C-alpha cells in the first residue's frame, strides 16, 4: 500500500509530456536572446573600460553618471537574457520591462533631438538613424516576448 504511485502515469510518461520553457521560444526569439547576451557582455566590458578611464580623468568626471547608467542598463539586458536561457520564471517579465523602458527612452530621445536639434544637423540625423534602427530591432523583440509571456508563466517548475 505504501509503494503505490500518486499518479496513474509512470515517470517516463511525465518526462515525455512536460514542456520546457525553452521550447516555447521561437527561433528568432532565441537568436535575439543570444545576440543580446553576447553583445551586451561585450558592451559591459567596453563600458567598464570607459568608466575606468572617466573616473581617472578630472576633466570628464561629469560623464561618470552616464557611463554608470549605461553599465546598469547593459547588466539588466544581459541578466534578462540569462534568466530566459536558464528558463527562470521572471526572465520574460524582466526582459519585457527592460525592453519597454529602452523603447520609451529611445522615443524620448527622438523627440528631444527633434525639438532641440542644436547647432549641427549631421549629428542629429545620425542620432535619429541609430535610434530608429535600434527601435526596429527592439519592437519585434518585445512583441515576441509578449506573445510567449502567458505560456511561459503558466509552466510550473
């Protein structure tokens, strides 16, 4: 009586029917996650190097806060990618929050550049171009994350 299983299904059946969170990710979303992980890690290293140089230079010490914010955002991007790859429950939610904040900041950046262009037009055009390219990459990423979110959170582990 004590050795009876709690389920009518054997262990092999249960392992075959369980869905891994990683299986919910589409191939393009997996590519996004890996690219964010690789490029974000390289960006962290570069920003740390730049932050080290800025801290040592008294003429550029006002850039410390900007470099620290860039470093913090890159760490959040990499952390969200790692959580997704490790199939942790808050991974998709953190990635959605980080992508949403990034999209809002870039839209604000476009608006501020258009409202206050400054003296030179060429840097304004290049700043808007970089922001538009970044938005063109981040918006599909956020949409794919949103589609997977409910199924991802429904899986218990």
